[in-house]
């Protein structure tokens, strides 16, 4: 029983100054016991006796249900009101227990203090595999305590932490814990307060973890950027099979990111997106991912803002994707129409295992009635096709040339013409032309109506273009954020830390700077002060060597370029590039005539250099200067002779 002795000491049982003991008075008679007597007698105690003695010391009321179920594999103490002290007494008794594998402690108001005692017990007890600490108001202190326990624990396979008022920054503790814990298979973090930052941390957790198979994040606040960041982690996850994201408000933005994640994720089997503010547009984005996914079997989209159009899109994807594995679709609140039922029957023939839950038949596709075109626009299009002017149209009606025609004659002329206007459009046009009810239509009013029509038409076109542009920018922004989040949460196994990148802080996981392997050589060269690249387009580049030392860089793959350096201080023949420096647009930054100590290439940018200048070039410059000087003297001599002759 040495292990029980350690447990009593570590959990500080001898707390005689507890306020609970003061309230209980002489009922427990704790003053009659001494710590020495307890240590000498507990060697012969059973688990039940140890629990009763611990209750005396901490001032807690023993739970008879716990005593009756000692020795069983499952102990269910949900809703027993243990409190922090009751949890401490129970933890003391379970330190040496070798039978219990499932411990349920939901809704016991344990607080962080009680959770700390449970954690201390689990450091010695390696039998408990399933732990339920839901609805115990653990808050941030409890989250940190439980997460630190998960860093070292090797027995817990399922843990429920629902409804513990975890803030979104508390997710960093779980991200850090599950980056190294691969034994926990089921994790319940529902009914908490994880938001934008929480989604980022949970995305990192999914990207780095290789053990969790069931994750419940329902009833949180994962939306907008938090949802996108979480989906980025889901994209690279390789173990998760069951994911519950219901009641989070993902919206169409989250549906877009989730569709991108499903294109690459090949392990997810169950996905619950019920009540996430997803519309028909979001379902269309989600269907893009379903077209490429061949593992998802169950998809729940109940209680979203879907109509028959969204339901038809889902069934069409299942029917048109031969490799799909979807067996269940839940849209139980959507009323469908006969077209949906007929399409579903055809889909059942091709996918017999498919089961679709819908609200019933009686829905309809909401379509706005077709808007009548502007009658003035119809007249203008008619004239443009026949290359006529508005004045020509009005002059054919105005036989007298008074620039005014009665309303009845105008109506009759328009009806007899081949202009495609119905009776309602003609009356609408007359009301706009004769606003003051004078009974006549003049040419000025007709011309002003056409100008107003053209202004309205241009304004409407600008609105449509602006709306389309905003939607495209929004989608591009979401995709860019998703890609950035993917690069941030990508596991270290497929990414290389860039030199000087951000290191993880001990307070929690921080977004690390990751650089693709393809650009690693670029960073190495840009951070080196010993090299200066002459030509990045060639496979083998010869660089001048400074100080007469050669450095070789082995190539690990054909894609990595090799670099070699001839000796700059050697007087032997120099190596040149296949193309002249001037043809390659290379600027000189080094001069062989200068001392090597004066060379100072920058460390943060790629630098360029050119081969050493030919040793014959100074001689050429000197010969040109001599020739020029000789020519000048000859000119002076001839000039003097001319002056003398004259």
C-alpha cells in the first residue's frame, strides 16, 4: 500500500483547517485522529474504508452509491453534487483501484480544484480509460490542469469536457496537449465558448494530432475566420472519422472552406452540420467537395435555411458521382416537391443503400415572377435594330407636325406597329409620358423619358456588376484565408521550419512559420553571406570563390541546383558562363581588383556577380589611350605646318 501512502501525501489529506470541518462540528470527531495514526492504519484499509477516512479528513459527505459500486468497471456518479471536496475524497480512494475503467462525474460542480484532484489521481491510476467531466464549471484553470495531464497520460482513451465554460483562448491548452497525445480517440468539447481564436487553435490541433477519431464541437461559436481555420486543419487530418459541428453558425463561408477540405480529406465518415445558417448557396459550395470525396457516409444538414433547390443539388451530386460513399442525408426540415421525389427514386436505383430524410412533399421552388421590361427600353431596342431615330418614330405618329399627339392616337399607333409591347406596358408608358393627365403626348416628354430610362439602365448594370464583384472578392478572400490557414497548421512532417521562424511559446501553441520544401534552397541562399548567385536559370552555376576556399553543396535531388566556385585569387584561366553577363542582365557587385575584405554582400537578399574581368582589358584601354594621344600630337604638328606655310 505504498502507492496509497503517496496518494494521501500528494493530495494533502490532513487539512484540519477546512471550513467544512468547522460546520460539521463533532459529528466526524476528526480531532481524535492524528496523521500518524492514519498512516499506520491505512495499510490495512480497503478502498471503502479509505474513502470513508478521506471523507472525514476533507469534510465531505460520503456517497453511498460510490461505496456500493466499488470494484465495478463503470462508476456513474453523474448529478450527485460531489463538489470539490467530494471529488477529492473520491480521488483518494481511486488511486489504488484496479477495477474501474469508466468514471462518469458529469454535473458535480467539481470546479478547477476538484479537477486538480482527479488529475493527481490519474497520475497514479492507469486503469481508468473513459472519463466524463462535463458540466463541472472547470473554466480556464480546469482546462489548463486537464490539458497538462493529457500530455503525460497513457491510459485515457475517451474524455468528455462538455459545458465547462471554456473560453476560446483555452483551446490552446488542448492544441498543445493533443499535438503529442495519440492515445485519446474520443474528445467532447461541446457547449463551450470557442470562437475565432478557438477555431484557429483547434485547427492546429487537428493538423498535428494523429489519434482522435471522434470529435464533438457542437454548440460553440465557430464561425467566419474561426470556421475557415478549423477546416484548414481538417484538410490535412488523417485520423478523424466522426465530426459534430452542429449549432455553430458556420454559414456559407464555413461551407465553402469545408467543401475545400473535403476534396482532400479521405478519412471522415460522419459529418453533422445541423443548424449552421447554411443556405442553398452554401450547399452548392459544399457539393464541390462532395464530388471529390469518396469516404463520407453520413451528412446531416437539418435545420438550415435550405429549400428544394438545395435538396436537389445534394441528390444530383450523389447521382452524378459514381465513387461517392454517402449513405445517409438528413434534411428533415425541408419540404420537397414531385421533381425531387422522382429524382430521388432514380438515385435509389443506382445507390440502393442511400437513405434521405426530408420533411415531406409540398415544397416549391420560390421563383420571382418575371419582371416586365421597361417599355421605353423595348421601343429603343426596336429603333436600334432598324437604325431609326426617336424623332422618326414620333414624326410618323405626328402627322400635323405640332410635336403633340393625343393619347388615343399614340396608343393606337403603338398597338398597330410591330413593337413587342402588351397592353399593360403601353398603359405604363402612357402614364409616364402624360404625368399631368393633359390627354396628349409631346416629343420632349418622350425624349426625357428615354434619357431617364438610359440612366436607370446604366445604374442597374453598375449594381449588378458591383454585387458580382463583391461576391467574387468575398469568395477569393475566404479561399485565401483558407489557404493561409492550411499553410499555418500544416504538420511539421510535410513542412520545413524557415530559418529564424517563430518558435512556440511555452504558454501555448503559436502559429509557426512554415516554408514549402520547394523554396528551401531559395531561403538558404538568401540568408547566406558567402554566396552571390550569378544565374538562377541554369542548372549548374559557377561562382567566384572568395579567399581561395572552396565549398561544395551536395544536391539531394535533381530539382536542387549545384553550385561550384573557381578560385578568384588564382592567376589561372577563369571559368565563364555560357552566356555573357550583359546578355543575362547581370549587374556587377564584386570587383576582382579590390581587396576581398571590402566585399560585403547582403545577407537578406539574393546577390548577383559576374565573372572576373579579362586581364587583357587594361592593356586594351592603355593602347586606345596611346593611339588617341598620338593622333592628337599629329593633328597639332599638321596645324603648325599649315600656319608656317601661310
